[in-house]
C-alpha cells in the first residue's frame, strides 16, 4: 500500500504507469510497421492508432498513421487532422509536410499544398517524394 501522506509515491507510480504505456506503444508501433510491410494496411492503421492512445506524445506514431490513412484509405480529411497532431507535438519532419501537402492537394487547396511541399524541401532539399509532389502539384496534376 502507498503512504497517502507521502507525495513521492503517487508521483512515482504515475511515472511507472506512463513508462509502461510508452513501452506498450512502441510494441504496437513495431507490430504496425510489420503489418504495413505485409500490406495488411487495415491492421497497421489500427495498431498505429492504438500506439497513439498508449503514448499520445510521439509524433512519429501520428505521422505513420496519417500516411496510411491518406495513401490506402484516401481519407485526406482525417489524415490532415492526424498529421497536424504530429506538428502540434513539435514534429518538423519532411514526411509530415509531404502528408499535409498531399492531403491539402486532395482537398483542392493547391497553393497551400505547394507551400507545405516547399517547406518540407527547406528541411530536406533532396527529398524525392517532396520534389515529385511539388512538380505534379505545380503542373495541376
């Protein structure tokens, strides 16, 4: 039992529970990557979502989840809101700009999409996916 008068123990217990959640989230993320590699996208999406529930402070989990929603479920609206969560967590990865740009493009917001692709290319000028997406969007494709 915990000494209810000692504030140190409840804080330590909360920390341990949080670490357990983060460990479970990493396992879910690893399983999701494996399922994605096996082209079991529905299961991968479910596992990425579960990882974000267990550890809602990891931008990478949101990024992978958003990418699958966009590419395999054609759900630009949901992908956009999920990748935005990655940005809110301090994410600043080229892949996040790619996902957001593609989602915006899908929603008919070409100028905003171009701006996101360009921002991603500022971070990684040699990123082939961003370069290709930018050129296609500029050409109206």
